[in-house]
C-alpha cells in the first residue's frame, strides 16, 4: 500500500487500488484510461496512466448524457466503471458494458457491490436507518435498493452479453464491516455533543485503509462486499491473469 493512501477510507482505497492494479497487470500497454461514472482526479491518484473521467454531472472531466459515450471506438486503451453499474436499471447494464467495450481498445474493468441476499438486506436496512435519522433516504443506497445489486447470475449474463474474448472475476471486502462504519457515522452525525465528535473520530480512524486488510478471492465469500470484472476485447492477444490474490496487493 502506498503510504499516501493510508489515511483514506478502506472502501474508497480498495475499489481504486484494485482497479489500478488490474490496469497495471495487463501485459499489453495501458496508457489512456476512461473512467466512466468517476470524478475528476480520483482514479488518477492511483495510477500513472492518463485518466479521463466522464459522468452525467459536472464532477468529471467530461459530461455526457448517460447513454452513449462521446468518444470514438477504441479511443482509450482501457475503460473503468467503479461503483457505477449498480446505479443503472438492470435492463440497461449489458448495454452499458458493451458501450464501455466499444470505446476501449483493450480492456474494461467493472467494480460494483456484489448482490448476495445478505448484502441486499444490509443495504435496505442501512437506507431505512439513514431515512429515520435524517428524514430523507440516502441518494446512493436508494438506487442500490431500487435497481438491485448485481449477483452472480447477473454477472454471468454481463460476461456472456458483453462480447468480450476473455474475462477475470474477483471478489473483495466485507459488507458487514462497511455497514457498521456507515451506521456508526450516521448515528454519530445526528447525535450532537462532545461524545458525538469522539464517536465520529473513532469511526473515521477505524475505517482507514491502513487498519483494514485487503484480500481478493476468485469466489465470493459469505459476506463479500464487491466484485471486480475484467473483460478483454477480442483483439487482445493475452489471456486474463490468474487469481488477483496472487498478484494484486
């Protein structure tokens, strides 16, 4: 782990670090990356590649309509989508992945929360808790609940419908840990007082990347939080790497 990442949240660190390491492991040269659904400068902080972010709002380098990416075919060496897929209705997800592959010359890397029954239940509970505490549902959790998190069967549909020549699927994280951090922070934020400030500091410290171990596996564990799907274009000559637990650190 790069020391400059020690004090960011583990959840933020994991998704960007693993994505960046998958880019780095490609035997073919990756120099230009498009980060779909990302914000300006986020993924760029984890890779030496030239990263262009595109989003539906002004937070990215380029703004687009959420449908067709405003770039020519094969315009980038690789395309990433980090925690974007779950904010799309399920019927639009295969098309989204194919659109990412269209503008990528070599590979697409998708990172998203993994939709096990336990994870879906946890997200719904967190959204109810947040609504009760603040009086309004959480913007992102509400979309997770409404559209559903991609489970193993849907991930297989994405692979089969993408047109990719090869793929690699990895899993990481523990949704129980992230849920506990989120719930504690939400409760502390609305309580007020000195103890609240101490509680926020404690949750903030515990959730830092340096205190949470990253482990990747080829199969989902009982409480897996996120999956990473790497898809290769038919023109790519190299085959996917083996389990990322042997090389992505």
